[in-house]
């Protein structure tokens, strides 16, 4: 059984261009086969890949519905003698460990987890008719959020420059320290610095006294250069007309960096500026935002919530859970279940029954005005129909959702992330660039482009040729 990757794209120029970019990274880090399933009659942009499966989708579907039709129906269009890894078009491979994802398959199918739980996802899956006041609160919140995020990312960019300076200084320190050690190994007897300072003060006192008594003299003034003096720029004591160094003042690690404006805090294990300010972006804009808007950051669900709206919704039935039971006669036993993310999943011939059920139920909600055009609500229903509520999921490294709007996610550089106090130093293999795909002002995106020296631009769209 051969391992293969599969993408689905259909109609929308933006998604095809995103696919063309993402597939370059997967080809670079993996030698496995890659298949793209599409309906070419809908596409205006060429797919920059050879292995394409062309499927005619129902003409009454819009492009979004057609894409979901292909995604949930992959078992109908592929050779199921093989094992597949489905990837959304905004999933980017960033290292050679990506192929190890196939080691995590558990029949009948294996998904990754989403960044929120089912109760929080409910409003994104099914329609709520809410009072107007909640919409006004949301609009006010989003205006404030945009303002604070812009400030946050400007600060992040500034601190990234500071971090690069520190890394450069660390390399300089290693050279400086090695030269210091080499000087000591040569066995030079270096004069005592306090002795030199006293000698310099005495010499200057005698010369100045002589000059006061005898008037200005070029000869005696120049004698100052023949007596020891301290070269501040070179941090060395020098003497005689040859300007020879007779004592080099070696700085400690702390003083070396402090002279460049940086201070290491051994307690917090962080670099500060010379005034003691942290060089980690700890701007608590979400605290200020919460105070100004009344919204609250839900760390467990990784999203902002409106307590007033939550209170209103708690007085109502849990809509998604209720509608799943109403429409599909399936009981989701855990109201706050950690549901799956459809961006990455593994499947093979043992997945056929699951996929067919998911496909059929998703086609049904296209005709139901209570449901949004998405596949995750029906994925939840199918998972619980097949008693997979406790089924193993993929490690976070294989579908790390890099959410541009995540207030507590900190990108540390070199593709390393902290999400919260419990989830630190995560180093993904696949990045799910959830928002701001192609945003060159985002430090993460700058590093993505730097991996293959491959800039992203929608101006590079390739139109189909007839």
C-alpha cells in the first residue's frame, strides 16, 4: 500500500494560487506522490501540478459546495488500494519529517484536533438568530481588536530586529572570549589596572604643574602621549610613542552586552534592554481590550467570547448538538467535545463507510437553511455515529494552526511556538496558516518565504490557456 498526499481545490482563484504555492513546499520536503482532485471546468487558474484527477461536480453547486463535495467524496474518486493524507490548500510543509504523519493512522480514519471545542464551534456551524445588540457589540469589539493587533505586530517586528542584533553579538562575544583566552594562554604578565590608573594620575599632575609654572609648551603637552593613557574606544591602556597596548581590559559577559545596550536577566531567562525592559513581546493588549469591550479571552477554546452573548446562548439549547440529534438521530455525549479539524486527515479503504456517511450527511445540510455550508458539523455527527468520541488524533505538530489573531500564541522564530503556559516550544512539521496567508509583514510568513526563497504574490496568477 503506497502512501500518497491529496489536495482538493475547485473554482476559486485564491485557493488555486494558494495550492500552487503550498505544493512547492510539499514537493521539496517529500518524495511521495501528490494528487490534486478538482473540477477543471470551474477553474480560471492553472494548477501547477501533473497528477490531477478531474471530476465533474453538480452544476447547481457553488464553488465552495463543489470543493466540499470533492473533499468528502474522495473515496469515490481515488484508488482506495492506497493510504492517503488529505491536506487543505493552506497547509505548508516546513521540514523533512512530514512523511512520518502516515505512522499515526488508526482505523477507520485519523484527524487532527481543532483549536476550539464543539460548544464554541456551534455558532460557526449552524445559524443563530440573535438580537441586534449583540451584532453591535461584535462590531465594536472587532474595530478595537484590529487597532490593538496592529500595534502588537509592529512591536513584534521591532523586537525581532533586536533579537537579531543579540544573536550577532553572541557570535562576536565568542570570538572576543576566545581571543581573551588565547592572550591568557600566551602567559603575558599584564600590569595591574589600578596601578596604571595611579601612574597616569601622577604623571598628569606633574605635567600640569610644570605647564602652569612654565606656560604652554608643545613639548611638555606632547609628553602626555608618552605616558600611559586609557583608550576608551579600544578599551585598552596604551603607552610610548609606538602606541603599544600594555594592558587590555577584558569585559565580562554581562559588561560586554551591556556596553551594546543589552542585559541578560538570569531569573526570567530573557534579554532586556539596558533599562531592564523585556525584549519579549508581552504586550497584554488582550487585557486592555477585554476592559474596553467586555469581551473575554477563552484560553481553553483559543477565542474571544462575549459573556453577554454566552449568557444569552446558555438560556438556549446547544444548537449544534441539538440539530445533530434532530437531523441525524445521533447523540453527542460530550457537550464540550474536542472536535476534529478537517484540514488534515489520514484515510484508506477502511475509511470508506465513514467517508460515505460524512459525504451523504454533508450533501443533506446544503439544502437545510439552519446549517452553514461547512463540513465540520457533519464530521462531528459522523464521528459520534461511529462511536469515535475517544478516537486517537494526530499530534499537534502535523496540523499546527498558526492563527494570526491568536492573542497568546507567541512565535519565537525558527518555526517554534508557545501557545500557552502548558504548550511551549512546539516545532511543527505542517503549518496550517489559518489567517493572513501571504502576509509579508508577518514574521512567521517572512520565515516561510525564506525556507525556499520563494516570495508569495497574487499578482503571479497563471491564467488557463485554452
